[in-house]
C-alpha cells in the first residue's frame, strides 16, 4: 500500500464524518421542501405507506451518495495540491 494512501486514511475518515452530517442536514431540508412531515419515515413505520417510505429512502440515498462523492473528490484534490500526490 502506498504511503500517501495510508497517510490519507485519517483525513478520509474525518471527511466521511463531515459528509454524513452535511448530507443528513440536506436530506432533512429536502424532505421538508418536498412537502412532507418534519421526520422522514423509517422502513418499519406502520403509519406510512410504501410509496412514502421508498421515496424517502431513494432521496436519502441519492443525497448521501452525491455529498460523499463531492467531499471525497474535494479531499483528494486538496491533498494533491498540498502534497503533489494523489491519495488513491
């Protein structure tokens, strides 16, 4: 394993935590904008229908994936600018 990849691990973990918090906030706002309740339904929420549960899960997954990709890419680009090597 390359030294740059090992050195990037703690940075990647920190960025992952930040991206998770950011994505969670974005999802809550998107869910409200979509005109739904303040809380998104869980898969086991008996009072919510299939369509609402699946819509929430799809929206949440898309937001989390997009934010994670953007944050990971920005971290890799910043690492290259600082060190001159790509972390991956």
